[in-house]
């Protein structure tokens, strides 16, 4: 998602006012307050470095060795230098082609995209949406069913997170006095969000050339107008009652689909991230009509304001409340909300399961996985007879890392079970939230009604039942004492050993002040751009990783360390550039993560505004190592007034041989949405919102980017396919 450092948005602003520590017991380092905050610091640092660390900071145990048959990857490409060009830059011996762009038709009946904002809004029901994001490749067999090892033909499922209205419409949005006056523009935006499923094939001539099948029977759009069923513990409860579905069984649409996931039975998981801001709720009018519990929930989830796209303001509405359903205010007279959309916000913020091989099937919002700003849902190791596990991040500052564990053990006979398998594994399970401790260990705390502080006696928010817990999972995590994190975004699971990597994209000074540093968020510094702008806090972010106890994904404890710290190569090596980055691999704001099942390479994409004075966003390749392969480290930070020493654990230095830049994207883009063919010979990457940050000059056709079409064309988010000229595996 778009980095807010230069483009602040309340989508990413912290709404977590709980008293939870950033890391529970992180400062139990046996240092006095005087030593930590100024006086006596030098002696403290000498005492705490290396082997002199207190016992509480004993290094975590290294987990089980790599799975049999797994190889350690060795990077085999020439690194790519930094770039500010409006182009995709790749290593020698690699090439890319543009596969699928905003507006591309997915049916023969739809014409070519004009790319000037004048396309028929209704045609977007059968066009690629905007802001390509998370995606997954599913191999497609000749019988039209999922074939896991099919690498020449597959279904590509991709999210469309948001829109760049300046390029989607002729001259941006038409607004007068805070009201959208062009209903067609809004309809176009409804369709431009959501998910696309499109069949992709390697061409007959081969050689790494790919196309999408415009007339495939599998091609499908799922968007804000799609009928979607609610499933799991919150379905058909009072929290889900709306005018659209008075029995609480369904909702209309999905929105702000950011990262994604998949299941071992061949379905796609799309995740609703910053959904709350799309709804209109004027607090001064609506608050007096609401209960104290509702007000607590609205504040915690950030449900307030006019609505980021003003969708609810279109008048007149039509009988099915096409626009009015985005108004979350209490307008009706009913007790349960069956005559308005006061509860509509509760039907968003979920993981949505889609069967790409059944185009007529109804998507399912799986409520057992909790409601929050879902960045993605990443599948853990799959073993017969063991539970299935998905890891999830809540992408806002001061939010949490979650996991879901199925109650039913995996049965390989369900490998082609479709949505019925989802009913079995995704509607019946346990939701956990992570607590990271200062000694390098951590706990998974179950979010279940009646357990710990998640009860009706909780003073901050009295829970009523398990449906209340999953609908208000962030409040439950507050009550459980979870650990606040710095914008948990994508996760990735190492196929060699099951360890989990999570990108913590960045933090500003207000959310991570010097006084609140901790072991897993140990840096506070000033990052000065070449333009002279100072960025304070942890503007470059880092990647944390953890290993489940005993190598079991369903375990309730783990060990952790910091895999990589983002930084400029020129930054101070003791306080900022802890990972020893060079010009070959320095980066900022890690976001997308993807482990190649074929090669074991960890791909790291960036969504950055902190380092774009030097280079556009990029994709790096890394050799992962394992938790505990480094050691303890003390980092000293300063805000210019006082200093603080924080003890942490840092992974082994990688060096250019194990971490290097593979790709740099065009201007003002984000690199995201990584997917791969099973043989590792085709890598799909999404280039999101090129040219987003520059105000367009329509008269001269000057835009922040002209990628991918070039010339004077408007920029378009697009999926590219990367292959090697010799046909080999990518990156090694």
C-alpha cells in the first residue's frame, strides 16, 4: 500500500490507544532508567554488548535444519544499480513483458482501453481494475482444473487495492461542495476496485513470452458490487444485519484489496485492508445515536469522516442503495439495523475466499480469521494430520501480527475441495495474536471469548460472545496484551524450514519516539534526504522473522530476531545501517515479501517515499538464513536531546553475495504483488500506481510517469512477467 511518510493518510494513522507495550517486557534488560536515558550510557553500552548481555537476552535456539531436499539458494545475477528513470531496470540476461494493464478487457465484447478517462463506466465490470497488488498463480490443467505443477498455463488472481482518480477519469473526480456530481465516475470506481481472475499462457513460440486469454471462460471480476456470503462465527449475527441482508448472511462487495494468500485446495484469499475510510459517518451527527460500545469500536477502527471517495454523496440514489450503502450512519428506525447500513462496516475487513476454477461460485468472507486492516493471509507449512495455519498482518502503525489455526487437521483428500474445504478449515479454528518478548522469545495469545481479559467484564470494551470477538479483533488483541508493531505488512514463509518473515515498513517519530524503542523496534534516527528534508523515527523500516517452537506452525510460542534493517548505505553503521548495506543493496520501506518455492530465494519489494530522492522503488533478492544465525546487539539512538541503548537480536550479515538489487521500477511506483510459476522460470510482478505523486498537467499531457505505454500516455498500473533469456530459474 502507499507509503504515508510524504502522503499522510488516516488509513495508516494509529487508532490503538491501548496501554499495551510496543514489545511486552522488552526493556527488562536490567538497566536503570538513568543508564537508558542519558547519564551513564557509555558504561551501559560496554556492559551490554556481545557476551556481556544479561541472561534475559540469551540468543534464541536455532530451529530445525532445512527440510530434506531443499537447497540453499545462491544468487546468480549481476546487481542492478539505483535508478530514477521512468523504466523497469533488470539485470543483464533478463527481460520483461507487460502482461495486464489497468483497463485491459477480459472479454471479447469489450473494446480496447482508451486511457483518457472516457471509457464507458459499465465496461469496467469486464476490465482490469486499478492499483494491481497482491496476486497468486494457480496452475491450470487441460481438464480445466487446478494442476499444481502446471507452469505454462494458469489462472492469475490479482487484487486491485485502490484508484488514482486523476488518471481514471478525464480530469480527476468531479466534486462540488463535498458532493460527487458524476455518478458515472463513481460507478467506474466501484468496478476499478476488487479482484481480477485472468487466464495466462506462455505463447506457442515459448521463449518466456506470455499473454492473457481475453476470452477465457475463467476470466472474472469481483468488485464492490459483487454479492458475497458471510461465513464463520460472525455470519447471521446481529453485527451483520443490514438493509441488503436483514438476516446477516451476505454483504455487497469487497474493497481495498491489498495483499493476498491461497489455500492448499486451490482457492484464492483476497484481504480487505483500509476499508474503514470508504464509509461516511459524520461523528457529530451519528455519535448521539450510538451506544457506548459502538463508539469505542468506531474509534478503534477509525470509522469516521466523509468517506475517502465520497461515494455515499451521489444523489439521487437508486432502489438498491448503490451509493447510500456506503453511509454507515444510523438513519433508520429499526432496533437491529435492518432498514439502513449502520452495520455495513462490520461486513468489511475480512479475508475473502474465491474459487478461481468455479466462475459462478459465490465468494465467502471468512470471519473466523478476524476483522482488521488485513494486509494478507500467508499459508504456513502444510502437513497431513497437522492443522493448517495462516499468518496475517494488520497494516497500520501500532498494530499487531495474527495467525489463524484450523481445528481440523489437514486431509490431502480435500486438495480439490473448493469452497467446501474452506467451510471445513476456515470457518472452524482459533485466532491468535503475537506478543514479542525482550529475551528473543514470543507467545501466541488466543483471542477467544472468556479467555484472559476477552470477557464481558473488560472495562475498555465488554465482549458479548465469540462473534463480538472476531468482529472486533483489534479490541480483543488490545485486551489480550498483544505487542504493538510498526506497520506489519506482508509475510512470507520459508519453504526450507517454516520460519516466518514479516515486513515492518516504517514508523514516524510520533508513533515510535525514543522513549518507546524496544528490542524488535530498536532504532530512532534522523534520515536526511538529499533534498534537505529530515525524516525522524524509523523511516526506513525493517524485516523481522520468527521460528515456531518445535517447527510446528500451530505452536503457541516462538523465537525471533531482526533479519534486515532498511537504511541508506551512507548511514551510521552503529545506529542506523545495522545490516551493513552498501550501494548494491541499500533500501527503504520493505513491503512485499515472497519466497520462491522453486529456488528458495526471498524477494523483497519496497513501497517507499523515504528514499525516492535517490532511487525509485525496487525488488531485492535475499538468501534467508535462519533465526539465531546472528547474535545480540546493542543499538544506541538519539533524538538530539537524549540517548537510549536498546538490546536486540540481529541476523547474520548478508553481504552483496546474499542480498542484492534485482529490479528498479518506473517513477513514483510501488513494487508489489509477487507470484511465480511452479518451475521458477517466470516471475510475475505488479508495478502499482506509477506517476501517482505528481499532479497531472492534462493540457500538455505531462504526467509523473508515462509507463508502461510511453510517449505522452497516462501511466497505468500493470503486471509484468520476468524471464531469463536462457530460460533458467529466476534469480539464481
